[in-house]
C-alpha cells in the first residue's frame, strides 16, 4: 500500500467504525463490484441479486442472499491498517476482490436455491451439516478439490468446496475442463455446477432473505478496539514455540558469508543483517506460505517476526551477493514449519 497513516495517531484509530462514513458506492470498491455484476449477467445469473454490504469480514449469513465485504477494503488508509494489524488482506486489489466475490456468490446461490438439499449436490460435495471447523489440515494439490482462494480453502467444508467450485466455474476465461482434465473428481464437481447453473437460470430463488450480520453502520466500537489496540498484531510467538530455531537460522546464514560459502576474508561490517532481510520479505512470505500451506496469515507473521528477533539476537548476517539464496532458504524453512503446524499443531513435533 502506498497510503499509510500512523496507526495510533491517525484519524481512523479511535473513531467508532459506524462514524467513518464507509460505503461501497462511490468508493474504490465500486468499479470492481460493477465488474462482478457484469460477470453474473454474462453467466445468465440475474434471478438472484445479492445485497452487498460492509461488515467486519467476508461472509454470507446462512439462508440469506447478502454478501458481507470487510469494511477496511472501502478505504485505502483502513486497508493499510489491516495489512499491518493482520499481516494479510483478503481482497487487496481488484483481481483479488473479484476472487472473493465469486466465492461468496457461490454461497448465495447455494442458500438461495437450497442446492445443498439436492441429492446430486450431497453425493458430490457431502453433507452441509458436517461440523464446520476453523482449523483444517490441508492436502496441498489434492486431486479432489479446485484451486481458487489461498490456503486450499475448498478443503475446509462441503459448503466451501461448493463455493470454490462455483468461483472457478464463474471466472471469465477459465478453461476448467482443460485445467482439471487429469482430476476426474474435480471435473465431476464442475460439471455438476455447470448443470445446476443451467437449470436455475431465470428461476425465482427459494430464499430471498437479506438479513445483515453486523452492518458497518451499526458497529459502535473503534478501529483500535477491532484490532485489540495492537496494530503490531496479535502478540509474539515465544521462543519455546519453535525449539531448535537458532540452529536452523545458523544453518541458513553461516554458509552465506561469501560467494564461495567461506567466511574467510569477509569483514563483519560488509555483511547485511539477516534480521533486516527477514523483515523485508515478511509480507510476501506471509501471503505465499498461507496460499500454499494453509497456515493462517496471523500465525505465519508471528513466526516470521520471531525468526527476525532470533536472527538479530544471534547477530547473523550474509554477503549481499547471497541474498537470493538466503530468501529461498528462509522461504523453505517457514513453509516446512508451517506444514508441521497445520498437520501436527506444533512447529516442531
């Protein structure tokens, strides 16, 4: 983000969210919302017009046709605040925003027509009554699910599997039959989606409820309270959470003192600090590790910041010409730790 504000001193921090005058119309969201509506029209999905509103997070309340968009996406300064506080923005740019809108529209259609009661839907996606768990162990590149939102989100629950499948189906220019030609279980889901959309085009929805969940105009707490008055975001991961991490960091950086892997003849003053490198790549590392491992962004960021603190305490450095290798090594380390946590609940078993 180019626009930044001092988080605790800016005009947004102590103001009740309902008093910020946030809206979709006439803001940075409006052109993308208009494009989304054109996508629905091109797909012939005009019988259901979802109500879009601003709230605290993405979502569609069950048995409604209302799509909640995070309030912080309506204002550049608020988006910057969220990026700093949460470490990741869901809908950071127009293309990303469209990805989330397509996903949420999948929920809208599921609820509007109660597709989840269709025996074909249940056979292919499963029962919507399955427990909805926030924590889920992903299987990267599973041949049973589409790839759309970060974190292999389709694997979370049958409702999310459907929403992700629909989003892939809706995406303009996507050749899903070609993309998933080697994955028959995924193609079965997409073909069912294609058939269901053909059947319901022009059909009045069964559910039309537009009840809103925490509309932005009713949120009486401030931005600071929303983030727990902690713009740095969510505390710190203690050293005890990652035993052996000092040795791992030394393994990465101690061979990186010279182009030939030898520390001989390299002055400590000529080394770049490892901690600065970790901090510099934090945002991209958080986003990419979340996308490919499913380890939640706030946890990845705490892990990365812990690595930066340990690298600083150990006074680790690297020769500037070895920076690319250091970035690759750090990325591999964080991804490996993240996958451990996703599947075992700890960074180090």
